[in-house]
């Protein structure tokens, strides 16, 4: 059983060595541990620090491409190097590395294919009261969208099996944390969470420059992911309001006609027709989107099998070279 721990990095020369030093050299149930760094266009000595420390694998971007793309490149690198289990953690040493055993245990026990480390948000001192509230609200929204019970959706401390990693496909450019949970829930990937500990903050987060910027982008990601995996349900909800209002105004106009007072309310008829048409068109968009979602599922399944054949071919080639 081979475990690869991946760490996305962007200008992390000051904290990377500390994070690497805390990583475990051996774990129960794991035969081999390797480390992979995603150097996301760093302009400092991040790559040099990683090489001097002895990191096994480094994925390099010539320019910064963002956390989501870095995460996906890391998964690809781990899979190409034969990982059976992949753990993702941060270069700022936010997450306690001693909890990696706890993180992977549900996978080793066959209980889950993806495990999210749930931070003690209410007890984290460097989180403001507003940030704690927004973290809870965001996690609640993700639970609703994904039909899961993950208490800390924004947590980047997570583990997944080789098979689950091959199913993951992040399409937004901002962050992988929220979308992967929605995808796992909707694709019926066995997902769970375990409580973890965090270390004191070494530097401010680089993922967002302000709390409201983070909230805005997170809402867009959640809505986009929900619309991607449940388009008919989403657009049906959106169509209900204009349809109901339009029908209500239309019925009112018909009532006025029956009592002989409708001829001065032609505007109501126009408004009712407009709202009904908007609601109907919204529902039709949902039907078309549902057909597109069916094609997306076929493409995702095809992508999974292509990935599986590609990585198996790499493994076979490496076995032949060793023999």
C-alpha cells in the first residue's frame, strides 16, 4: 500500500520545510510513503527547499495557475507515481500531520473512499467570529448541495483512494475544496470526515484577499456545482416563482373579466403572459441542461476509464523496466 502526500505551494519557502519535517515517515497499514510538491509558479526558493529536503516528486508550473489546477495536477502526479492513497495538506503547516493516520484510517478500514479532516472551527483562535459563522454557513450550504454530512467543507486536509482520485474533475479555477465534496456526494463516492487538530497560524491565507471576496466566490462555486449535477431540479425551482406569480395574475385578470371589470387591466394580462413565458423557458432550460448533464456523466465515465488505462499502462511499463 503506497501513500503519497501532496502539498500545493505558492511562495512557501519560509514555511515548507517546517511542514515537511512534521510529515510522518511511517504509518500503520502503509508500506511506502512518498511526498509530492506542486510548485505553482513560485517566485521564491520553494522548489530549492523541496529538493534539498528530499521530496520525491515535484510538479512545476512556470506561472501561477491557482489552487484548483494545482490540486488536479498533484492528483495526476500522484496517480502516475502509483499512489494507492493520496493525502492533501497545506504548505503553511496549518494541519497537524500527526492526524494523517486518523485521516486515512476510514480508507484502510474500507469505510470510505474520501475523508475530509474537520477542523475545530469554534476553537480556532485566529478565526474571527465572522469567519467562524461564514465557515459554518458555507459547510451547511455544501451539505445541502452534496447530500453529505461533512461539517468542514473548506478544509483542504483530506485523503482519497486511487479510484476516487480518478473520478475527481475540478472545473473552477479558484479552489477544489467545495466542488470536490459536491461532486463526491452527487457521484455516490463514499465520503466521510474525521476530527483533526490545527497548528498556530504562520501567515495569513493567500486564497482570498478579503472575507467577502471569499464568500462571493464560494457561493458561485456551490451554485455552479449544484447546477452542474442537478440542473433540472435547480431550474425547476427557479421557474416556480415566475410561473406561480404569472398564473396568479392571470387568474385575477380572468376573475375581473367575469365580473365585467377586466378591460381596464390589460397590463396585468401582459405581465402574466410574460412571467408565464419566463417560467416556462426557465423550465425548458432545465430540461436541456439535464440532457447536457447526462452527456457530462458519460464523458466523466469515459474520462475515468481513459485515466485508468493510462495509469495502468504506466505501472506495467515501470514493472517491465524494473524486471
